[in-house]
């Protein structure tokens, strides 16, 4: 996607990096992007426990609240106020909330927003519940599947366009609008 878009557009990439990610990967991305901003993602037992509590209290998927990072919001806030953007492209569910939020920070010139959703994540989580080998995991996965169904419906309603890989995933996401 980056390679294709960079042929005709200036692309600024804002992404997470993990502790073990190679700096070479970021340099490779610079070949396609005008600018690359990397935000370190932090994971810990404390963040996981806090995500469980916040997810249960808010109804949001726990993995989404686990990866909410103030550093990402600060980077996006700065970029959205420094210049105007024609388009925000969010890659998958984990970045979709940031894409919606960034569009609200754009000021007078609101960019178009596109979500590359690829899959209906709630279905993947539901399948994980069915395949869970430990009885304790099944209700947790089902809770996450229901939270993802609500969250994905919210996301899809908020974006100007949503891309999926298959017609089946498209149909499953559209079905969320009827619930």
C-alpha cells in the first residue's frame, strides 16, 4: 500500500514500533514515505491489567485500550496542527481509533478518512472463543468478540470508506449496521 501510494502522493507514516523491531525496517519505510514517525509501544503486565479493568468498565475491546498511548496522540496532535492533510488512511482496527481522532484534530480542513479494515475482527475473536482449550478463555474471548462487534460498527460508521479483503468480510461488517 505504501509503495503504491507513494508513486503519486506524499506519504507521512505514523506507526508503532516494538522494542525488538529492527531500525532497518524503519529505514526501509523511508524509501516510500516523505516522513516516518515511530512511537514506541509499551507492553507490561500492569498495562494488561489496566486494560482489562478499563475494557470491562467501558465496553471497549481490551486490546484496543491496552494500546492507547499518549505519545501517539501527542504525535498526531502535532502533525494535524502543523499542516493540512488530504487523507488519513488507518491500517486495521488497532490504528482506526487514532485515525478518527486525528481527523477531529484537523481544524478547518477535515481530511477524508479511509480505514483498511481487511477482516471482521469480531469474527476472528469469536472463532478463538470456539477453539479455546481452557474454559476460562472462552468467556473472555466471547466478551472481546462482542466488544469488537460494537467497536467495529462504530469505526465503520465513522470512516468515509472501509476496505476489506473479501466480500465475506465486507458483508459481515455491513451486518453490524443492522444490530
